[in-house]
C-alpha cells in the first residue's frame, strides 16, 4: 500500500458526501487548516447548495469507477465518507460497480450487517490505491468531548438510565444492529433498528401522546454509542440539531453519547438549541461504558 | 399459602381479561374441560361482546380491592391474567389500589422493567389468598408446539435469521425489553420496545415502502421468545391473526416462536391465514434457543 505512505496533507481531501450538514462542517474545518477539499456528492443525499461551494461532482454510492476517477483527477489520496446514507439495496449498488471482479465480494459483504458491509467496501477501495480515513482523524474537533455540553445537567436518575442504555447497546453490539436506545425510569422504551434515531424518537413522541409511556415528561435519555469493535472510519454515531428537536418532542431529559466516539454537527447551534429546550447533552468517557 | 393447596378445579377460574381474543380462547377451553369461568373485564381493553357471554364484572387493572372482592364472591382461588394490557402509567394505577400498605411496593415495582412489575404485582396478589396461574398451565392447548404449523416451510436462509433473532433476544433478555425482533438476510431490522409487535411490523412495512429495507420481499422473519427467567404466568409472547396480517404486510417470510413458551390465539384461523398469505409459522424447541 504505497498510497498510505505517500498520503499527506498536501493532497486535497476527497469527501464522499451523504446527507446532513456534517460533511460540510468537516470540509470547513479541513479548509481552515489549509488543506483543500473536493466533494463527491451522493445523488439523493448530499445538499446541493452546500456542495456547490466546493469543487464537486455528483454520483451514486455504487458508481465506484466514477468515484475513483474523480478522486484521481484531483490528485487525492485520502478519502472520507461522511453523512447519512441509508444502506442501499444490493440491486441499486450492483449495476454501477466498476469492476466485475469485486462483485462476489460485494455480495458476500451484503450478507453481514452494516458494519461488515462498510468494512468490505473499505478494503476494496483501499486496493485501488486510496487511503480511507475517518472524519474523526482529520477533524477531531467534530467529536463530542467528555462531560456536560451546555447549561443543563443530567440528574441522578438520568445517570441510571444512561448506564442501563450503554449496557444494553453493549449487549447488542455483536448483532450489528442500531447504535441508540431510549431508556426512562430504568425501563428500555426503544431500541434503534433500520428506522434510525430520528424515527425512533418520533415513535416515543407518538407513544407518549397515546399514554403508553409510563415515565413522566422530562425523564428518559437517548443513549448513543458506537458498536464495540466498529471500524470508526465509517458511520460513527452523530447528533445534530434535529436530534435535540426529536428529544424535546419525545419529552426526554437529554442525550448521552460516548465521548470521542460520536460526531456533533454544528456544535454551537446544537448547544444553543439544547439550552433552549432544557435538554442535557453529556459525553460519557469511553472507560465509563462498562459500569 | 393454604390457598395453593386448596385450589382445585372445582372452583371457578377468574380470568382478568385484557385485549384480544386470547382470553376467550382460554375461557372456552377451560369451560370445555368442565370448569366454570368468571371474567374480570378490564375497562378499555376487554372485548365487551365476548365478555358478555360469561359471568363478568368490569373494572380497572388498578382496582385491586374490587378485583379481590369479585374473585371471592365467586369462590375463586385461581386467577389468571390474559390478553394485551399496556403497562399503565403509575398515576393511573395508584389511586385505586385497595390498600395503602402496598403502595411503596408498587412504586418500587415500577422502577424495574415490565417483568419486575408483574412479578411484584403477582406476589402482592398471592398474599390476598389467591393463586396466580399461567394461561399455559390451565390450557396448555393454547401453546405453540414444536415444528411447522400450516403448509409453508421456512427456507434455509430463514433458519439463519431465526437463529440470529433468538440469540439477539437472549442477549437483551436481562434488560427486560421487548420479546420480539425482525431479522432479514442476517441483518437485524427492528427490536421491539414499548410500541409492541404490531407497531414494529407496521414500521417494517413503512420502511419497505420507502426503500429502506435491503432484503427483498418474502425474506425476513419475526422472531418472538419469552425473556429468559421470565415468570411465565404473565405476559407470554403471543401470536394472533393480526400478527400474520402484519407479517404479510411487512413482506416477511414468516414467524418463529419458542415452542411451549408462546400462546396462539385462534390457532385454526391463524394457520388458515398463514397458508393464504404464504407465511410460515414455526415453533422452535426451547433447547434450540441457544445454538
């Protein structure tokens, strides 16, 4: 892998850009550090207005050849995947894959969970001479730090819910399922699956409306943690402004995430929104995951 | 507990009757065996038309004193809780509890999960001289047996999904969360929380509609299992006609449950519905849970 040795900050960073503002928070941070950025904007996911601010090209996640050509044209060695992209159907990815040679491996990758899929795609990509980096490596500022962000503190009962949520996420980690759960009054209300965090929070709000949440408003915690052993170059759990809105709407007290293992898009806007909604945000030290 | 020794089939069985047809399937089965049945119909849950066929009284789940009086008036020793009842809000249960003496224990029970709550309520009830029995003890015919019910057989890939689902439910068992999950192509799509099985299946149908389920239609399994160490007198997982409709609607291949640990309401109607919908139903031996 000579690519890894020759990769350096002189070459522009290629961002494969999914949904949300996070890819652009990273792009800004990297540009501020003096490094150039080019955007491979995923059709149907990336924000066109924001993508337009950077040298960019539109394409599909499955257009492997197109992505490689784009990155090579701009002299990129380092490639980073950022932003929400829902696991695509196999038939949607397959037709475009650059080389028939990798087909059997892609199909095999699909048999595992998300994490397995992403790792396999990563390995195939590296064989093409690129280095896959994690958003947290190139812009560590986007990671949630330890302790309370903002003005609202978690109560003692919230600490109990957090510990239970982290233990639950730990237990389901080998199953490569979701990375989030909602716990209230020591009672697990929801476990995230294919629907994602926002839909899970909307479900809690709905259940609360029809009187099926026993815990009173203003109790309960959204807990998010990366899977144990997860390849952190992909799909780290993240919180954004819509997470805070979802938490407030669901009547929860706050959100707990693993410090250093969770990205926060637009941290200033999020902390302001959390303060306004009287919702806490706390980063739990990685060592505190198993209590 | 002299009540346990004196309890026998000569005394009528008191059924505390929640939602669905299952309580009446049990009532019928018990009456066929020659034992009388009286129904304590939970307001807001029990089916009024079906309840009217039996000696019955309406009341709330929290009207503990009323329930005890009703059972004593009819000379009942054995009481069984059957049918869907969503965990009620504490404030909804409390005002009616017969004795202020049990209040602190009820509140303590609420701090745990559902299983903890039910066990505590059961213990308090037994102190009043009743015997709490499980629906499976008095009408073992309502339990799903080992093997395939109906005409549709699970495929090999379904067997893999079933094993993964059972292992997942086993892993989350200590957290007293849901008793069901959906697995497709070895990928966990949903874990049941406070929303219940029907809502979880509706979610899968919804996600499929918007293209967020990678597995193709006709693959994937609903897996249900009682929690490890669960007090089986309460809240055994159950499947009913609406479960089959939900599975078909979600585009899954079938449902796997733990044989002897799952109740089936209206078995004939369910098997017919499953055959029509080309959905399999399989009872997994308890010994096959951990593979």
